């Protein structure tokens, strides 16, 4: 029965135009960014050479497709949750607004089954969106700017990853990103079962993520205890994939937080949805 | 004799301080068309939503096929078809896709059955059109189609004629009667259209402010009313009024165009005729008025139900 419910939820999700807004937005933004990198690539390469030329012998194409994809991940992983809430926000609340629960929940299925199917469909949507970003940025980047070793500069130092190893790290980073986005889906779901207006969960999720993100990056000692416990603080987990060696202990901690938050959101969603009176 | 197919025992629903349904106990026997009447806001839809587990009762229990539904509601919902208020569907999808999605939630309901019910409600030729292109009447008919899709034993319809033109109402009533006769369904019909209940229901209950006022066979209410409300055609009107006003067993004299209505006990009717003829009044006709609307007017003292 769960499979049949899942099929239904996928039909509902992927028959709506708003589902494709995220996919469409990425299909515009990624090629545009790659074009920008290709136009400004020589200048970027000169700057890198100027910064590192005294210590390293620089050869080959530094501003390559993998490097551009890595830069894009920084920019887009902040914004992907916005696109995800558009698709997942009305999964439950949208049915309340439309009144369709009256024909759907009066069937021989339990509310737990219906919610599980909705959650799986929303997870499918968010994972496809992240995979679409990966496919676009790595695909277009590699074709347009070429493959090459990747230089990663952060506050702790410089890491040069050979392109074949970097590809594996990208796969790992996107896997972590999918997990991050699933936690966003679960938060959207919780808000979606709490209200009957489809706009509420979208605005609510974004408001919570923005506030939590701001709190996560403020460099204030007084907030340090809070920051490490915020969900958004652990959204940096994908970046660990580009450390060498990968700090698996930090990865484990962040994943535990993300899974923990998602578990709480899901648990609360089931409790609320099972007790919810369908009034619309 | 089998027990009731659907029953409620002291069913209640409270919203804050307001008691929407108050200790409601009903029994619906198999094969009945049960009319559930009450003014707007009387708790009919709240009751129906509790019957279908859409909202949780604050107290009491719903029994379906003799067992409490709270223990395993999906099992009972498989035997019930429902149309609650207006029919809402996934508007961007076609009627057939909507029904196929719902069919997946039942065992042994295939696409052929979806086509069959669409044909039954006269929508087969529009099956591939998005529901958003349907008129209100077509959506209500599709609502009936989704309710009977899985051949339920019990059909719960909440004001299915709302917003329909007289032709549409007639068709819906015909469909309900056909389902009872051909498929042997039991029907729980919530309505505030008294003539609808009078025409097709075998028994009924009246709800007001969440409380059950009366329940029983429809005929019982009609015959009770026929004994008291009477319509008279006689001349001259002034003299008729004067004679009736002088009779202590005649009450509620009401002027109507072309006649008078008044209440009189069945066994007092000959005395009315005797008094009128003795006063030289020409009596053209005197007959009992028998309909639920008059019963409700006496019950509620207003025309609110006639809406």
C-alpha cells in the first residue's frame, strides 16, 4: 500500500508547475555562472598565480570546471532550501487548502501511511533537485571549462586535490547535501501539518532557516554554545568532503545532529497529523 | 436480524467552550436511506466528519458494522463511500487520473471500474479533461463517482445537491435511488433540502445546535403532520375566517392566496365542516397538507430549514 501511496504522491508533486521552478532556476543560474567563470577565468587564474606563485609552481588550468562547481556549491547550498520549500511546503497544507483530504483520507489507509508517502515523495523531490545541481554544475563545468585539479583555499590552508580524487569528494559532498536538504524537508513538513495554508510552511521554514543561519555565523563567544547546537551550523558538513583527510568525527557529529533534528521534526509531524482535525 | 450498519453512542465534539455535537446517539439500519436534517451550523457536517474519522470525537464512539471504528478506522473506511460537502479534487489532473489515484488505495478497483463509474455519472466522454475545466455540477457528479468507486456498503453524502440546478438535483436523487435498488447500498444523506429527504429517505433524524431533536421513519413525521395542518378553499373569505376563529379546536389560522391554512386535530375535522356549512359558507375543498417543510416550521418555528 505504501508504494501505491508513494506513486500517488509523486503524481501530485510532479504534475504541479511549481515543482519545476527549482529545476528551472538551476538550469538558468548554473550555465550563467559557468559563462561568468569562462569569461573571467583568465583573471581568476592570474590572481591565484599572484597569490600562490611565490610558493608553488602553477601549471595547467586552475579555473577549471571542478573549481567552478566547488565555488557554486558554496553559493547555491545556501539557496537550495528556498527552492525545496516551494515544492515540499504544500505537501500537507496544500491538501488542506484544496479540500482534497476529504476524498483522500476517507480511504482505507492510515494517516501514518499517507504522511510517510508524502515524506518519501518530498525527499525524492529534494534529492532530485540536489542531484540536478550536481549534474548541471559538474557536467556543464567540465564541458565548458574542462577538468583539472582543484585548489581549495580556506582559513586553515590550501588543499590541492587531483581531479580523479576530487570527483569522489564531489559525490560525497552531494550525498551530505542531500541529507541536509532532507532535514529542511522535514522542517517544512512539520510546519505543513501545523497549518492549513500552503504559504505558511514556505515562509515559516525560510524564516527559521534565515534566523538560524545568521545565528550560526555570528562570531560571538556568548552564542558559541548555541551555534554548535543549531541545525544550520551543521549544514557545513558537505565542506568536510573537501578536507584532507576527511574529518570523519566531525562528519559523524554533524550527521548525527541533522538526523536528530530530522527525527524530531518527523516525530512531531506524525503526532500532530494523527491528532489533526480535518476541517477544510 | 442484523444490527445497525452505522451507529453513534453519545457522540460529542467540543471546540473550546462550544459544544458542536452533544451526546448524539443514532442507529442506521442496512438498506435504509437515512436523512440527516438540521439548520446550517447544527452540527451535521461535524458529525459526518466524525463518522469518517476526519475529526476526532471529544466523547462517545462511532460504530460501523457493530464495531467501534476508533480501533481500526482504515478497515471500515474501505466499506464506506463518502462525499463530504462539495467535491474537491486535484484540479490540474484529469477525472480519470483522479479516480485512478483513489482506486490505488483500494483492493480490486481497476481502471475499468473507474471508467464504469464515470459512465454512470455521465462523465466518461470528459474523462481525460482536467477537473478544473468542469462545472460545479460535473464536479459534484464526479464526487458521487469517487464515493461509489469501490462499491461501498454504506454511502455517506453530505448535502450532495448543494449548488446544483433542479435538473442536477433530480439526477443526483435518481442516482442515489438507483444505488440503493441496484447495489443494495445503505445511504446516510445529510441535507437541508426537506423535499429531497421527503422524496427519497426512509428514515430521518433532526439535529439542532448539536442535539438530536427527533428521529424515526419519515412516514411517521408525515402522518403526524397530516393530522393537524389543513388547507381550506371556501367562500366568502371573511365569513370563513370568522367561523374558524370561533372554533376553539382550530389554531394557527394563516391567510394564503387562494385558501386558508389552519391546524386541527384529525377527529375534529368533521366539526369544522359542519360549522362552515351551518354558517352558509361554500366549501370547495378541505384537505390535509402533508410535507416535511410544515413539520419543520412547527419544530423550529421559522423557515430557516426551508433554505
